[in-house]
């Protein structure tokens, strides 16, 4: 006999599990099917030799105060995720052999002296802009908005870096309104954090809420087909079994959902064309290093590559405008065990290092480049390495599809606000919920806010 549910959710990423928690806690019968044996998609954690290791390299911009915390509050479990703030000790910067605490002055030190006034004007606008003005900037590229203040490359370079960290796209295509809103929220909340238990503790917390309210999460259970009859979604074929449901929500790759799981023949051709033409965000390669001793108390270190002025200007131009990136390590180093020591056996440490890369590169060479960078930050570290693992875009693709991009559908001027894919598809009772439909903010928070928006519509 077929299983029955009010809602069947395909995919146990942040968006899928968050929606599952929200619907189940509101009394709905929910079945979630996840193709992997581990819950969480890009935000999963796995164990290796007593260490808890994340897929990717995560920090959560708004922590408890953001949509991830809001899912827990709305589901009646405000304490379901235990957050550790990132700001004690404050982030450091490693540049040319020196590690120093990151200060606001340091940020402006990279901006030309005669541009500091413009930088201050931009920040004032970010903090004080009225909603009405903001709503006029949804489809204005961030770069164009900044150009209204200055053409100086040092100011544009600074915002290109922030835009890359938040959205993994360039200011040339990023929505100015989405950037301003997000930067303002992160600065006002001062609650960037990481969860105890690793990043996978977030989808696990949502899964627990779902199960507590009678829902079911089937792991290692790939959905093979969305069942559609007379223009209406009726259920899912998953793990060789039919699950009948009043509605189907997909948290899986949007292009695979429409073109493969549901079948393009069920949708108007312009809708299919639009979905298949969506653009993803950029790619990141992440090195994970397990150490037999603790080498730092620091939670986060920004690693800046040691390049000549000319090379740095070229790199900044690539970040600003796009174009093929050189294999140069530069990005965020973090130690999850300094947020939660229980992620490693006693006395041991984990260090993660993420840096932007192209989709297809020599991953062995990337591993060496990133390890060299780590040896500069922590001289002698190589004597303490138990093992290393490299998460390339291939790893992300295995976990979550979408050509291994970092976030999902890019928050570009043509894919934001009313131009973003809607939760509701043209097929009745078939919905989308992920970092690819609706939502706002950074990565996991984009996915969680997609779930909050959809839950509000459905309940
Ligand atoms: C290297 C890296 C660094 C990142 N850093 C950050 C960060 O610092 N902060 C931040 O907030 N975000 C960060 N992100 C982004 C963030 O992880 C993602 O944007 C977010 O987790 C996406 O959630 P989602 O709901 O779209 O689900 P996804 O992660 O896309 O998961 C989709 C799920 O659907 C499942 N699925 C697919 N097909 C099927 C099928 N047929 N049947 C069943 N299940 C299926 C997949 O297995 C997967 O579990 C990072 C990501 C990466 C890769």
C-alpha cells in the first residue's frame, strides 16, 4: 500500500528540513525523502576518525537572530540550535607573514585616503536607506549603485570582496537592494555564529522537530519521479515506493526538478526555458585539516594572498567583473573546534580553509597551494597533520547537484525579488523551497527564509 502524507518534501537541505519542521509542528503529516544517507545537502556534516567535518566552510551571518533561529521559534523550539558567536575573539587577518586582529581601520586602510569620505557616505546610505528607495534598487547592479558615489577601484574592490563572501557573484550582476539589505542586517544584528555540533546540527535540529511531530525523514531514499495527473502533483515515487500526498515540495536542484523529476512536458515552454536558463553562483574549494594538537585559539582568520600591487589589481578586477580566476589561495580560514571542542577528540583541532575557484581545475594542485598557505599562517603545522580532505565543486555536486555551485540560484538583478523563481510552479500543488526560489539573505539563510515564506503561504 502507498504511504500517505499531506506534504512530501524532496530533499533534506536547509530549505527542505526547515519547511518540514514548520509544517509538521503546525500539525501536518510530512514525509521528507533525501537521496543521501546524511541530512543537510550542502550544510551537512559527516564524521571521520572521531572528527565532525562539514561539507563546505560555513559561518551563519545572522545566527540565532536570523531566519534559521526564526524557524526554531515558529516551530516552538527556540533552543533547538545552540549557537556560538563568532566575534570572541574577533576575526584576524593574515597578510605577509603577520596575523593581526581585524579592525574597521584596517578595512579602510586598503581604501585610498582621499576616498574615505566616499566610503563613509556609502555606509551611511546602507544603514539609513528607506524601504521605498531600496525597492527601486532591486534590479540595479551593485557596481552601478556604487559608481554613483565613486569610480575608485579600492572602494569597488572592498565591496566586490564583501559581495563575493555573501553571494558568490560579482557586483557587476548582484542586486544592489539585496546587498544593501543583507549588509545592513548583518551589521545591525552582530550575531554571526556557528552551531554546536557542526553545520549539520542545523538540518538535524529541523529533522528532529519534524520527527517529534510525527513526520518521517527517509534517508538514502532518492525521489525518482514526481507524479502528476491532470496538471496536478499527486505524490512522489521514491526509493521504489509511491508516496501519495496533497502537495509536493522540491528542495532539490530546480533545473532537475522541472526538467527531470516532474518532466518538462507538464509546464509551459517559456517557464521551462526560464528555469533552464537560470544562472548559479560561483565555486569554492575547501581544504579540511585534522591536527593532532591545537595550533590556534583563533576562530576565524582572513587569509590575504601575498601578491604584487599589479597582480592584486588584476585579481580585484576579476572579482569585480568576472573572468577566469588564477589558482591563488585567499579566503577564510576557520577552526570549527574553537567554536565547539567536541567536534574533535580531546587535544586535537580542525582547520578549514575555503577559497574561490573555477568549476574544473587541478584539485591535487589546489590542495598543495592551500596547504602551503596554511603553513605560512601556522609555521610547523605540517608535523601535526593527521589527514586532509579537499571538498571541490565535484563534492558539492555529489551532495546537492546544481553543478557544484556554492549557494544556489544567484541573487542577480534578473533573478531577484519578483524575477526570482516563485515557490509555486505552474503545476498545481507542486512547489519549490530552497536557495533557488524566493527567500533573502546569505546561503543557508536564503534557503531558510524561502521555507518561512512558503510555510506562511501553505498554512
Ligand atoms: C563551500 C561552501 C561554503 C558555504 N558557506 C556558507 C556560509 O558561510 N554561510 C551560509 O549561510 N551558506 C554557505 N554556503 C551555502 C549554503 O550551504 C547553501 O546555500 C544552502 O545550504 C542551500 O540549501 P538548500 O535548501 O538550497 O539545499 P541544498 O543544499 O541544495 O540541498 C538539496 C538537497 O536535496 C537532495 N536531493 C537532490 N535530489 C534529490 C532527489 N532526487 N531525491 C531526494 N533528495 C534529493 C540533495 O541530496 C540535498 O540534500 C556554502 C556552501 C558551500 C558549498
